[in-house]
């Protein structure tokens, strides 16, 4: 029995080997797809630098949703332009007169501009400022009301200050007393100038800390006086003898002070003119600080000149501030530069 079982196993194994051998002799065809590389010429930008290596860049981030984007800043309002050239000139001259304190001239110019341009916001706003400084608050409020009624589309940047005037009321003329004043004036006499007698004034304008100053409303007026050979004190009439310049514009109020330099030059006279009109020499000056058409401070040198002006000292009661006389200039001083450096 064991021999028969062994024989049967050998027979099965032989048949299995014969079957595998027959299968291995069959021919099989296998079809494969082989990719073919195709070279494609890519145009190269000659202006771009050649890349020496492949750079992998991260994909660009997706734009944030519209709801998360910040809103653009608002467009600033512009002041409407005056359509009539004559009215524009009248408003400019009226503004200059108002800053200088001549309210009568300012109103005359603005009334003429109002005839030419009755609905212009610039004219009404300037009329409001003039009447406000004169203390005629009802008339000022009426002009500001007209500007306010024009709205933003008609009044532009004038709408907000006009609305503020109507909302907050009017500032009293004496509100800036003690908050804006003159510093000690410095005087330098240059006897060696070839063109004549030259005097250089350095006039400090001092502001109280934290105060807001509208530079367009600020003015410094200087009246020069000469002495002739007969001993008479005569006020200067020829404005071409005087030049002025601020040290820096726009004002930054570093140290709460800004300085104005004024140069006064009495030209040389020929012998015939000197014989007819006498010799002229510098005597002194009166410096007035004006804000919104009101004189806030006055310094006169010599002090007797204070009695020769219509607007006497309005501020700094008590002992007046005397000027400082300078006997030398810096070695590198250039008369074309804006200001003498303070000591």
C-alpha cells in the first residue's frame, strides 16, 4: 500500500512538471505604450537674466474676500474756485486787508465781489469772517448760514468750518491775548554796507504751547522811522526800502517760536538830493503783531514812537520789553539767507 501511494505521488508530480514545461514554451505578445519626448522651443526674453537653476515658487495666495479689504481713504474736499476773475481778485485783496486790520477796505472789496458773484461760497465765507472780527455776529452768522445751506457739493471744504461756526459760536477777539506775543526784537546796524545804511531786525513770534494758530490770520507789521538833518522824525513811506522773509515755511513752531527777518536799507544820496531834503538816518521802528485783524502786541524802539501809532500796545502790560542790539554778525553770514541765527 505504501508503495502504491508513493507511486501515485510521483506520477502526479511528473504530470505537473510536464504541464508547466509546455506552458513555458508558448509565445506571448505584450503591447506597451512608450512615451516619446518632443522638444519644444520656448522663446526666451533677452532682457530677462538667464536662470542658472530651476526655482520653485509657492503659488500666489488667493485674494482676500472683498468684505475684509480696508476701505480707501476719503477724498479730501476742495475749495470751490471763484468763477469770475474780478471777484477772485476782490476776495484776495479783501483777505489781505482783513489780516492787516483794515476792515473797511475788506468790506468794500467783498461787497463789490458779492455784486459780481452773489452765490459764491468764498465771498460769503470771507464776509462772515470780516463781520465776526468786527463783532457783528448776526451778519456773520447770516453769511455762514448761506455757505452751510450750499452743502458739501456747493461749498466744498468751506462747509465744515461754516457749520462749526454756527454750531460752536464765535470766538471773541481777545481770545488770543497772552497766547500769541512778540519776543525780544534783535537789532543789527550795518554801517559798512556799500549800498547805504542797513538795519537788520530779527522778530520772534511766540506761541503758547498747545495753541492752534491759523497762519493765514497772522501778520507782523513794522513801521520804520528816520531822522533828518533838521531833527524831525519822519515815518518811512517808500516800502521798497524794506524786505522781509520768514526763516521757515510752513511753520513748525519748534520751541513755540517762529522768527521773521526784516532788512531795512536807506540808500545813499547824492549831494544834490541831500542838500534839498537833508540827510536821513535810521531812528527806530514800531513792531505790531496782528492776529485776525486785532493788534495783540506792540514793541516800539525808541519807546517814544509808541505814541506815534494809532494802535497802542494792547498786550504785555507793565514794563515794556527792550530790544537787544547786536554788534557783530556770524562770519559765515550770507545776506541772501533767510534769517540771522539767534544767540
